C-alpha cells in the first residue's frame, strides 16, 4: 500500500488505481491514454497526467 502526499495548493485526488499491473487507461472519448510508469520506491506526491483519463483497468489473460 502506498500513501499520497498533497503538494502545497493541492486538496483533491482525482484518480487512483489499485490493482494488477500494467494498468491501462482510456479517455472519456474512448481513446487510449498513456499512464506514467509506476514503481516508485517511496510514497510521494504522484505525477500529473498529460490528458484526461475516464477509466483505468487491466487486461485479463
């Protein structure tokens, strides 16, 4: 389990994923979105996304 730390001026977490890797994402329009690489060795403040993500999941099989 990881912890998220808000930076100064931040007060909300808009998206999080807890599940198998690799996580896959789509935008609200159904197009594929690229997620930042996970695997940070320490808890932190996250990474900003390049585009809006509507849903996250993983491929079974």
